[in-house]
């Protein structure tokens, strides 16, 4: 069975885990409806993106 020769220090362990954190999702208020929407995403309810109609509206 493989056993480490030395104990990994807390600093070294935490440096390795520094990229494991979750990033926060950026929400903004929609200019037309006032609802929270994600930036750089099409609003699936209205079909708008950057102030123009990209998809036909869903009823």
C-alpha cells in the first residue's frame, strides 16, 4: 500500500485546492422587464439579447 513519506502541510494542501472554489454567477436587472437575468445570455422568455429580438417570443 502506498503511504506518503511526509505529511503534506496545510499551506501546500490549500494551494492545491485554491482552484476548487465555485465562482459567483453575475446577475443583472433586465432593462425592459426588470427581472434578474444572467449577463451575456439570451432571455428565453422574451427572446431578447442586447436589446434586439433574436428568437421569436414564446407564448
